C-alpha cells in the first residue's frame, strides 16, 4: 500500500458555515486582548487580523473543530491555528483572578456566603493511560474536573485549574488550599467560622 496526499479526481475541498452562540462583547474582548499582546511584543504582522483569529480560535474551542479543518478553511497551517489557540488561552488565563484576591473582594463588598463545588467538563476519550485518569466514576463520563467558587447568587467568582476527571472535590480543595484562604484575614474576620466550618462538615461526609 502506498500513502499519497493527492486528492481523488472527483473530490474537492468543501467549506461550510457554522454559527457560534457567542456575544459580540466576548469576541471583541478577546480580540482586544490579542491586539494588546501584539503591541506589547511589537509584532507587526499576522497572516490574519486579530478579529478573524479570535473567531477561528473560538470555533475550535466551542465546537471542538479539528485544527486541520479550521486551518484548511482559512488557508493557514494547522500549526498556526494551534499556536493561535494556545496564545489566546494563555491571554484568557492571565485574566483570571487569584483565589485570595477573589475572596477578599467578596468580603470587602459585604458578601456573607460563598459556595464551593466541583464540576466536570466533558471531553472526548483520550488514548493510553490518560483515558483512565480522565474518567469520572461519579458522572460515568470522561472529562476534566474544575473547582468553582460562586457567591450566594450563583455568580462565578473563581475557578480552579483543570485536573483529571477522576479528581475528587476534596482532593482539589486540598491542592488549592481552600481552607487556608478562608481562614486567612481579612476573610476570616468577615466569615468567622461559617465558611470554613461548612466546608469542613461537608468534606467529612462519605
């Protein structure tokens, strides 16, 4: 058998349109982050403008489009799309607040309750040993585990880094030192025992 990259005579590349359920504000925010990044590193030229790059990356993240497919539809290489994806993910990650800063902000604004819970972001199965690590027995699905902190109204305040799907909420809380942050001033002064005691109680239940 001979491998060849030549297309069949009766085939041709097809391009289709796909709707992204995202607001213009989201696209503009990410595009502005990229523009500031390009200005900071003095990058004079990219093969596509920041707005177009943003839409491509959001399509990859939102619809799990293959990099090669997105690259072929935009006349760039798949390595270029991969580099754009990693760059924009890094820019978004840099915007995330630190846990201690998020808790201090809630306490300063008069908040009295914070809710901590783990969530599974479902993903496709991976190969080899990574497949078992990302399988959640609780959800009976593959994915990545994240620990989220919200206020009493359910608004997201902070979210942890992604961990293998089999990670337990208590394990993630210990790695992120949740109790230490809740007991640290000025948070501990605002919530003397309620937040830390509540988590300790729930974490000790089977």
